[in-house]
C-alpha cells in the first residue's frame, strides 16, 4: 500500500510517498536508486518511494493560479505514484489568521485533487504527527526532519518534503495498528 503525504502551502508544497512493504518481500536496509531513496526498517517496513516539493511561485503569482498549479501538480503526482490513500496535515493557527486562511485554501486544493482521484484522505493535527514520529508533540521541524532522516534513510530533503514524509509515516504507523488515526479516513 502506498501513502502520499502532503504538507500543504501556497508557495511550496511538500510531498512524500511511502510504501508499506511486507516483511517477506524486502530485507532490512537502505536501498538507493538514481531518483529515490528507499528505506526498509522495523516490523512495519516502510519504503520511501519519492519525496520532494512543488514550487508554486511567490506572492507575485495570483493565488488562484498557484492553487490551480497545486491541484494539477497533485493530479500528476497521484497518477504517477498510485497511492491508496492521501495523508495531510490539518490546518492550525500558527503565525497569523491570514497565514491560516492561505493554508486552508491550499488544503482545499489538496482535498479536491484527492476526491478527483477517488482517494480516501486521512488528516492529522501537527502535534499528533510530531508525537507519533518524533515522540514529542512539541518537537521542532528540525527534530522531526532528523527522525525522518534516521527512520526512513532520507537525506538532504527540503523541510517541506520531510514534513510530508512525517505525515505519511504517521499514517503508516496508524494503519499498522500501533495507534488509531486521529481523523477517520475519508473524514
């Protein structure tokens, strides 16, 4: 099963695709190829398929154009990667009301792309993602990135991509029965 994790934004959007691999089909270790890094670890074995960012432009590009580019970019990613589920970070009040509204707009484009592809959506609050992946709900972005690097063998990723992988990993841990999802799939 493939999980596409998304860290939504209106300028840069992180994405990370993990594949749950049965213990019988892949030995533990880190596998490297030209375009991706794969890491297979632990009883629930996860393989990193691909991670990166979609760059939508700066504030000089109209928001409606950036949101359209986001939805179309996700359509292409979904078609290419073939995920079974899309996992996304829930909106939160962070820096400002305006920032929260923009993130909400980006999340809307993400949810539309998932619906168009017929993908169920799992949503997790930032603190839940940090708790499940880094062991502390208040972990910094850098601490979360270090856990993603150590646990998945991902190196030199932009923070947005490691955030997206953390969302996907959080969902992978939920589906393995270790913990229950915060928000039901499709909810």
